[in-house]
């Protein structure tokens, strides 16, 4: 990431959301330590964003993938820090990160953009440890085919094939210039 400015936050939980910005939108934070009982992991990089539910009114929750909210031509609808879980108002190549909390429409919160975090994986087929992942649809990731999908990270743990309900699992995000 070029010219990455990391802010140091004190007494701020990454699961805190608000209807008005508490930080400058686009602010980065790199965790110096893993915080037990929270989603914060040492070395991971987070970004402060504004959430928009998109035309499909897709709710944002902890572990859900988000992408830049864009027009059909790829132009950002608002700012480069307004994101949505609605993949029809974004696209897999506009992936920005994983939500660290449930963020209401029009509200502000944190996403993980690089490092380890918890994310929802599609559970219609097995996901093995090390599998490459891509943003496959509203609110979940799936196993990527290298060369066909925009790879955003890798599974740290396996998720068995199941009932088709997305499952929360640990992943490593590759990180992108934000």
C-alpha cells in the first residue's frame, strides 16, 4: 500500500459503529496486539468506512464482505470509502474488506482490509485450509478458481460441506491498496 498512514487508536473497539463519523473516513488502523474477546488481531490492518445498504437494501453484519459502492461504469457512487455488501452495486473486483460489526445503512464502522479476520464462507461445498477465496455474492465468500476469480484471501481453517448456510470461519486477507 502506497503512502499508508496508520493511526493509533486508544480505547476504540473495532466493533463500534455510529451514525456520525468518529474518525476521518478512510482512516487506517494497524493493531499492535490481539485483543481477547474482540475481533482485533495483531498485525491486521483496518479501515474506517461509511456503509450503504445499496439498491438491494443488503444488511451488513460481522464477517460480511464489502465492496466499493459503484455505478455500473465502476465510478464510486459517493466516496472511495463508501462500501456495500450488495454485490450488484459493486463487483468482486471492487472488494474492500470484511465488516468488523453490523453497520447500519448510512452509518460508520471498521472493516478489515489485510490480515487475519473472521468471514462468512459459502457452505454448499467444502472449503479446505489454504483454499483461495473470492467475494461470491451478497454477504459471503467462496472458493476461487485461480485465473477466473478475483482472489481476496485464503481460508485458515476448513469448513465442511453442509446445508448451504454460510459459516463464519478464519481467513487471511491479502490486502489491497485502499
